[in-house]
C-alpha cells in the first residue's frame, strides 16, 4: 500500500518538475510540457526496475484525474449553443473517415492477420470511441488475449506519434490551410502549456498563496458536486451505458455551472484542471510496454493501425475542408475519435483554444455511444471481404 502511494505521488509531482524545466530551458518550452511528459512516461514505464504497484496506479489514476479535470476546464468557458450543424459535420466526417481507412487498411494489411476482421472491428471502435469500446469489442469477438494486449501497446505508441505530428507542425499546418474561425482570443486564455513555459507569470505559483488555496477549495467543492451527481445518475444505467451517460452529464452540468457567476469567477479552475491533464499524460504514456512489441510478427498489425490512424486523419481533414469546418474543430474532433474524450483537454491546451473544448467532448460522446455498434458492423463487413 505504501509503495502504491509513493508511485502515485511521484507521478503527481512529475508534471510540476517538467513545467519548471520547460520554463527554465527554451528548447523544452518549445516542445511543451505535454510532449515532454509523454516521453518521460514512456521511459519510466519501460524501466526494468519499476515496482509492480505501477500497474495499480496506472489503472486508478487516469480514472480519477480526468473526471475532475473536465469540469474544471469547462467552468470558465464561453459557450455558443448554435453549433449543432458543426457537431453533425464533424461526427459524420469522423465515422466516414475511419470506415474508409479501416477497410482500405484491411485490404492492404489486415487480411494477412489471423484475426484480421476482428482486429478491424476492434480498432474501428477504438478510433471512433476509445479503449472502453475496444475492450467491449474484444469480449464480443473473443479474440486472442495476446493480440489485444499488442493492439493496446501499439495504440499508445502510435498515439504518441500522432501527437508528435499535431503538436510539432500539424495544428499550424491545418490552421494555415483551413483558418481558425472557432479560435478564442489569446487574451481569453489562462496561459497554459507553451505559454506557461514562456511566461513570467506562473499561474501555479498563485495556488501557494492564501487566496489561491481558498479558491482551490471552492474549485474542488464545485467539481466534486458535479462529478458525484453525474456518477450517481450514471450508476443507475446498464454497465455498457455508464461511460456514455457519465461523460454526457459531466459535460452538461459543467457547462451549466459555467453560467453561475461565482463559479465563472474561479479564475484558477482551468489551471488546476490542466495540471490534472498533465498527470493523466505522464500516467497514460507509462502504459506503453515495449516488451510486448514483436516487430517481425507484429509488422502487419502495426502497419494496419498506423494506416488507420493517419489515413483517417487525412480523410477527416479533407472531408471537413469540403464541409467548411474550421481547423481547430477538425483537429479536436479527430483527437476525440482517435484518442477518446479524456485526451481532448490536453490538445485544447496545446492549441490554446478552449472554445473547441465542448466540440471535442461532444464528438467523443457520440463515439462512445456508437463505437460498439460501429465495431460490430465493421467486423461483419470485413469478414465478407
């Protein structure tokens, strides 16, 4: 028990050290805390002397920090509820892109796998919903356990490459090509991620003051009420609907809370929520297990998943361009589908545009809700090829 607490504390304080280093060294500041934390997490997760308790912490910590982070990051946002057409566009584009990419990838790589159709169904659910959908589909298809473990290990590494592309030049490229009609002004941002590294005004330093601690208590209080209400209602639903209902209620109640003036005045809520996302980033990255990777026997599987991720991103970008969707909405919906809603706040911070936070979360909710059905449909289609 003591070792578990120590491991959890180490993962919780690591972001503080990384943020300090990013502020101290210009090169790290340009890379940004999130990518540095991803690299640190992948390194830590593959050290030979890591304690067994790390697995326990990996299972618990993300499920704690993400539900707390989402409300905190939504409390101070300005919302426009006239974007239903935008939501429909990005959802249809996302599912169509994954459909084309998975089918094409199956013809090139997937049909050479022993359970190619089932793998195609699993990654279809994974890249429109998330790991939750992938686990459910693995149970439905009763695939080999080793294959599923390999799929998850590859997914973490491919997600890292996907984020490297987005954070290094992908977001800038899409913004230049498509425009930023949904972007907030920089003055409206709390100054996180790359701006934390470059700014002399460290928002986390304020938390150490009496006023900061008082505000932190209020933030935690409101957040816990929102989380408790959302979880309480979601627990009344069937297990397969728990995550869908939970995320949906969490988002809805958080948005509703943002219209309450005292809640909206909690200026540090975004900063605190973003720190929790930093914890999530390093913890998730530590799950990458390089020992499970067999480059020779797993080459087709790796190629299939890489093809599915990057071709679906390309297709999503093209379709969104045709539908006149702005760059940030396109990127954040792609992240919601390929990586699931918990990754949305992380990318929102990297883009410095919290105006698309709700767009990403809503796209992810649709993915959670429809991912299992989509995965089963895809497995049936692929098995006929």
